[in-house]
């Protein structure tokens, strides 16, 4: 069997190649990809930011699809099952994954809403941030990932949930998803916001990927509070260690590299999706076929106003 695989050949250029589908191991699944989310990290690679892999590279790590073949020792799945998986390359017709890295998609959930990896990252981030009953929590940056965090945190009986962004449309969506307070740091004085929060938030989660976002998060967290760096930063970020020290902050990296086992987070993410915790219908805004992946990345990387999350649907 052969299928198409999209490679980032060089900066700003994808190419499609037809390749043999890898042979299955005893506990592997062959999954026909139905959707794969476009990750911001892949957009950074497309734009030429430094990466940890060499080009050309087959990208895409947010696939969901249908099982078409299973290895002889697979026990959890059969052909025809709908699954989301941790693995790649997802910008392809087929992906092979070991069965423990797959989870069933809840009934009636579209493939493009069941892109498991970012949902698992949101679960992982909240677990590591570890908010408690009655905490004040802020999410700085309410793009796609920040809005997932807001949706989950809004279920956790906090004292208050603060959404911070420079875009009013994203703040409105965050309020719709359960944020109690919306703050635009370009229009509001952060010192006044901190005063209204009685000294700041117990936990602040930075989800911007921007050095400015780290600065804003540092200002919003209270003394002896917890500052969580959730987002991926493609370039080194200077930090205000003097303020971190003066406030006695606990600084926690809440990205997948701190996860004990992302498979557990994926399982929790799918259960949460089935219970309506994650509402994807307003977040997945764009879809492109695999043949148009070049156009998809050109559009997504231009940061258009109407774009929140795109998926490739082979």
C-alpha cells in the first residue's frame, strides 16, 4: 500500500511525496488519517525558526482517523474504529502507531474535533498547574490552546478565572467559555488589575509564546504564587529574575516535556471531550485538503483575524 506524505522540504515550502506505508508491528495500528491539526510549532518550522529536526521533515502530530488494519497482538481496536493518536507524520494519508498511543473518539464527535494531542496538552498543563478549589487563576493568551485551558478551568470551581489577551474577539470568546474577567493589557493598567485582584492571581498560565506574554504573566501573579509557562517559545526569552525572586514565585514548566505519560492525558482528554468540557465547534475554523497544505500554511502563518485553528483533512 502507498500513500501521500507531506514534507517540509525547506523554509516556506511543502512538497507531497508518495511512499510505501510502513509495515505494522505486532501491536501497531494502520490508521487512515481523516484530520490532522496544524500545530503552531509546525508553523514556526514553516517560517524558518530554529527546530530540533533537520529538513526535509514529515510533520504533523495531531492526527485522528479510522483504523484500517491491526497487528496480530492488538487487543483494543479493530478495523473501522475511529481513533485519535499521539504520533505522526499526520500530514499524510496513513499513519502507523502503537495501539497504546491511540484512544477511541467519542460517538458523534467529528474527526477534526478529536485532534487529541493539543487536548492532551491542555489536560497536562492544568494538571501541572494544579489549581485548587477557590484559587484565582489567569490565562495569559487566549488563542486556540489558551481557550482550551479556559474551557477546562471554568469547570474547576475557582474563585475567579481571568482571561488576558490583546484581541477583543478572543476575550469575548473566553468570556463565553467561562472566564469571569477579561483583561486587555493594551487598554488596561495592569497595576490596577492586580489591585482589583487583591494582589494578583494564585496561578498564572502563560500561553502566548511571546516574551511580552511572560512579562504580563509575571505582573499578574501574586507574591509566592505559581507562574506556569505553558506555551512553546521558538526563541530564547529574557526573563525578569529579579521580580521572580522578589515575589518568591514558583515557576513551573507545564508543557508535554514535563508529562509523566501523555497517553494518560490523551485518555482524560477524550473523556472530557465526550462530556462537553472542550467545545471545539467555535475553535476549529479552517479546513484544507492535503493537496493544499502549502496554501494552508501560508494562510495560517499570516495570522488572519478569522483564524483560530486549522486542520488538514486528507
